[in-house]
């Protein structure tokens, strides 16, 4: 490492870092490249090619690897918000004043897409910095010509920050964001967004096993949605959330009826142009909720069919969503005694989520390990568990690097 620093060659510094004995085994180029949104061949060229001279790229790596300034051969500009440099360039392009420009709605759309690929832990600091630096000044003492629109943008971005905190394993923080978004939505001018926030509160309540609260928030959302133009996807999401609450309470008849309502709702038509601030909910989303509900009810064949449907409907770019579907399927397969197939499905998750900043996915991997451990006498289970233990050890370190939040407590999964 000293030789790489003395050579003023950041590529050699990265290579020395990847091979440091602290990691147990060298970190793969694919893993480290994903931290800054580049490919493995690009990182290989950085490590083996001529020294990089671009100050922005040098600063990005110096901050990511936390190299003390006294060891650097260049001066790092004034520190930006923590870990903002680690966010993908696509996300940074949506921030006003940065390369590419774009408004609040563009920022939300870009971050939503990137979040599905790399997880909320990577982006939380970027989104909260945007709220502080670009939204708050306009809410309090900014331009007077934006009206309720800036409160609508604040609602959407605050709700998004809540989801990222939730994905990072910090549900108390997520609940505060969601509650603040609900308050802001009362000043904004988008009734569908307010219902969307209620759905987020219902999801978090279901995740925390607060069954009555989950059903209550979802039912309130249904009432408010019924007072305005129809929104099929939002209605389906609310029915599915109520189904999750009833499934957790073991109420099979109610659960199945609500899942049926959700499926029917998805076939409906919009009464007006849908709000651009509301996250999508589609057949793949419903299949994931149905798989979780039916597994709770003990209907393993039906749960397996719905989990497989998630994988049929989700493209490779929806990394986190596919991971949830795969892990649900793997858990059901273990319960049905299909160990080899379960291990094959779970191995695919390990290969595709190495750089995903999602505490929820990692938590489900821990739960899968606990579920599979009684079957360790099986050679396929034993081999997978050894692979999984090593992957979880590396991910624990990566999570500590990428998240800007306090270390989360262990809790139930989404």
C-alpha cells in the first residue's frame, strides 16, 4: 500500500486495498467496481493502466477508501455530504446544478430506478442531503411562486428517504420520515401521493408485526382513494397490504378475498392521469405479497407458484425485488424438502446481490441460514452454508462502509 501511494497511482492503491489480509480473501473487482457504479473491466483498466489524473475521480476513491489526507498526493476538495461520492453518477445527475440538471420529479424518478438496483443504504445520504440543500430552503423562505408544489415534492422525497432508511434496517427512522411525509402531504396538492404515504405506513406496520395498524392505515388509504379519481395500482397495493395484515393474524378467508380484490383492481382504468410521485405497483409486486401471505397461511404450493411468478415478471435490473422473490421461493422449497433446488435459487441471490446495499435482503439471508442449518448433514446445504457465511461476513463490512445511518438492530424482514 505504501508503494502504491508513493507511486501516485490510485489504481494500485485500489488493488492493494482489495487484497489486504483484513478481508480474509481478496475482494472481487466486480464488488469494488459496483461501489462507484462502474464495471469490472473498467476497474481492471484503472488498476493496470496509467495513473488517473482526474481530480474528481481521485477524490471519489480517496473518500470511499477513507485514505487519510496526509497520505495523498493531491488535495481533496471540501467534503460533500457523507458518502455522496459513492452514489452512482446517474443519481447525482438528477441534482439541480449538477451535470445533466433536472427537477424534483426527475430526481425522484432516477433515484427510484437506481434504488431498485443497488439498495437504499447507498442512496440515503444523497436523498436527505437533497432535502436539506434543495427543498428546505424553498419551503422556508424560498421563492413564493412555487405554491403547494414544493410541499408535494418535499412529501415525495421525505417518503423516499423513509423507504431507504427502512431498506437500511432503521425502522424508527423510517417511521419518522413517513409520519413527516404524511404531515407535508396535507399542505401539498396531490391526494394520490397522500394515499401512497399511508400505504408506506401500512407496509412498515406490517413489517414490524403491528397488524392492526397495518390494516388501519391501508383501510384509511382506501377511503381517501375512493373520494378521488381511480388509481388501480394504488388500490391494489392497499388491498394487498390489508391481506398481509390478515395473513399475519392467520385469517385465511379474509386474506384470500383481499388478494382477489387486489388482482381485480389491477385490471381497472385510471380516472385521470396518475400522480408521477407514486411508486409503481404491478403484477410482480402483487405476486410477491401473495407469496408472503400464502406462506404465512401454510399454503406452500400456492406460495411457491406466486414466488416463481415474481421471477418471471421481474427483469434482471430489479435486483432487490428479484432477490426477495428468490429468497421467498428458497424458504418455501426448504419447507417442502427440496434442498438442492433451494440452495441453487439462493446461490443465484448471492451472485447477483454482492454490492446491493439492502439490510432487508441481508436479514433474509440470515434467516435462510437459520432455516437451512438443521439440514447441514446434506452436502448441498453444507456447501451453500459455507459460501453464505463468507458472503455475509463480507457484506457486514460493506454495509458499515456504505450506510450513513447508525447500525441497525436485528428485526423481522419485509
